[in-house]
């Protein structure tokens, strides 16, 4: 995984790979809260979701979910408010709260059908895994109450764009078409039961949005690596060789002080992937102890791993939220 200057990362299988999301995914999903699809006594829990319209109904997109679709729509296509039609319905529970979502998408200029931005459509390693934080237009709103396996067609005016959408591509059209595949969903943060802390291990404190912090007080740094569960999840067990979807943050620990280290997926609210394989690891990046800790962990768990100092440096503390298992990796 990369450092705080490039926190949009995917760590996949045999080597850590830094992969920045394109502007659309970064702007709309990295810190975009998926508005609640939570049961409500006051009416439709998906009441804030986009609705179908005459423009979105004209969009067709054929092909398997997760593969580049063949898209057709009449041009110029104009919408004065965002519209959403489900091109292909998915199955399973609808997206809730701050779920992590794996997506593929293509963004078109609705005036002439030209492609403006797109993901790679080249398999699991290239997909954006995104985790919501504070809400951004279009993509976050489009995903409200969506189901895994869905393909959505969103037609929306330029006024709906967040300013950061044009960070990499100058978007000068008046209406846009977004064809979005919801490939898979996982937890947005660890949701397991709290476990009593182990003696001699830092205490983990968690913000409402899931961002972790630690306190060490007057603890002595352990002489050997240690791993403990902070939360015990009730989901599937990660087996050796599985690719786990996770959030991870590191700290440097010297004496009684700690400072956020070079690994921090929470900064951009962009989860990563890591293969559960004890033979892997890079002491300068993510050490083998973190890979090993994933083997046997359950989805929903939060783990803390302490790695003692080496070569006169600082000890390192990792807090890992196990969000899911990428079965497509």
C-alpha cells in the first residue's frame, strides 16, 4: 500500500500496487456517503434515491455485469434533474450506510455519446473499491439502495457534478450519462463484538465513521510481534490465499508517543485488497505479520498488530478492519 500522499490503493496478491482511481470515482465515491437505505418507520427507506425518467429510460447497455457494456442512447440526450433507470436488476441485500462497493462505470457526454471517463473493466484488481464518508453527488446518490449485480443508467445535468469531477478530465457538457455496474458490496467498517483488550497492547478507539485511533499510555513496546482481536466479527472466515477487502491504518510507536504512519486507507475512505498469505510481506511497507493476521480472521473483525522496531527505527502498530472477501479476485 502507498503512503498518505496516495491513499487510494489496492494491494493485490504478490506485490503491493498503488492504483489511483480516476477522477469520477475519486470525487464521487472515495469520500461519498451512501445515503441510508435503513429501515424507517416513516416511509420508504429509499425515498432519497434517484427515480426513472424519460431520458434514463432510453439508455440500453448489454453485456455481462463487470464487463464493458455495449451502450446506446439517442443524442443529444437532455435531463434537467438526475434520472436513474435499472438496466439490469441485481440480487441480494440493498446497499446500506457506509458499505464498501466494487464498481465499474463509463461516463458519456450525452450530447454526442463520446466516452469521457471509464474504469478498466479488466477484472477484480482494476475495480474501484470505495467506502463512503460524507456524501457527494451522482455516484453516491445513484447507489442508494442499489443491489449487487445491478447495472444502472444515470442521466444528469452538469449542475449535479461536484467540482472535483473535472480533476483529470475537463467536463464541459450540459448533460451526462453514467452507466454503472454494482459488482459487489462489503462492510464499510468492522462491526464485530468488542473483545477485552490484551495486557500490554495499545487501546483502539474508533470514530463514528469507523476511523481508528490508538493510545499507548505508558506501555512498553513489546519485544516480539503481537496480534490481537479488537472486535470479533461474525462473518466468513478468511482462509490462506483468500483476498481480503480491508481498511488499514498504521502508526509509528516510539516510547510513549505515536504518530500516523505511511499506511492509511481511511484518509481517502478507499478500502484495499490484501492476500492472506503468511509467506508475503515487505518490512518497509506491510510486514508479513499483517498478512498472517488475516488467516483465520472473520469478516467484521478488527485486528491490531504490533511489529517491534528493527534497525533502530520505530515500532509499528497496524489496525485492520476485515470488510469482506473478494471472491472474484
